[in-house]
């Protein structure tokens, strides 16, 4: 199974290099990609797909897809906690709402291993859908959650501005 996952990822990367990466969300096109590093350790590779006409400052207003290829193992609990912490950097979230979102995200996401892929699909005014290694996981149908969740990578208030810049550079350059 791992061999197939690595082969599938290699094929996807090769297709992306040739400019023919399949879109995970109809109507989107490839934007940027980058590797998230923490204290020198590679954590995941991120890839962004955006709708035509996408503008960084209005990231939440159009559909987009963000894929994370994990390069380390993480529990669903750790991912949910860190996600909520990063979302709070963007906008104040009540303790009650934060606890609800963290529990929902933790219940939805699996523990991930090196080589696993999580794909998030942002649908404005609806919420977020998630896939794990190409299998649907479910959705959090809350537009505010989705805006803040994808803001972890795309908001001007992100804790990782260099990663944001790499994801958005092709979009900004095409204007």
C-alpha cells in the first residue's frame, strides 16, 4: 500500500512539473507549493489550488484546495490542537466555539504517518471538506471555521509568512 501511495505522489508531482497536475477541486488551477519546516525539521509539503481570479487578500471568497503531504507522524489530537491555536492567531474564538471545533476536527481527522496526504477543500459560505489519501473523511459545514482553518496558510496573519508567500507567489506574479 505504501508503495502505491509513494508512486501516486510521484506521478502527481511529475504531472505538476509538466503543468498537468489534476485539480482536486473542479474549477481550480495549481498555484504554489512549499515545505513547512519547524526547528529545521521538515513537517509537510503543502500544495495549493485556487480558482481563476483568486486574490490573496480575498482567499476565503472563492473555492480552493490545499493538500498536505506529511513528512512526519502526528496524532489527530495534535493536528486539531495546533490548528485551533493557529486559527486563534487570525481571529478571536470563544472558548466554547474553540472546544467544539477542536473536538469536531479531532473526530474527523485520522492520525497521520509519514507519506500520508490530507486534502482540504474550502467552499465559501458552506465550509470545509476533507480527504485522507484520496478517501473522503467528511466535512465541517461552518463557513467561519473554513475561513479561519485555511487562513492558517493563507491569511496575512499566518505564523508562517514565508510558507504563505511560496503558496501564493504564482498567483501574485500572474496579476
